[in-house]
C-alpha cells in the first residue's frame, strides 16, 4: 500500500459504510485492528482521507 505524504490532518474511513467513526482498537500479530462505531466493522483495512481545517473529510472521488 502506498502512503501519501501527510500534509495535514487525516481521518480514517470505514471501508464498509464510509463512516469516519473508526478507531484503532488493537495492534496484533496481524497488524492494526480498527473498529467502526457505526456499522460495527472490525478489521485491519480502513481508508484514510484528508480533512479540511474544520474537520470535514475531503472527497477523493
Ligand atoms: Zn462502518
């Protein structure tokens, strides 16, 4: 996975429902595990997107 240079704040997006209410719950042998508070998704795959100064996620298309 390619990492973009971080210019500002970023947020994590749930790959299932697109919610930003994703938090890191554990680091394990499999890597980091995230939990979505909205749809209860759990997994190591999350999207990351830039946010504007006011915290609004910027759509990457
Ligand atoms: Zn979700």
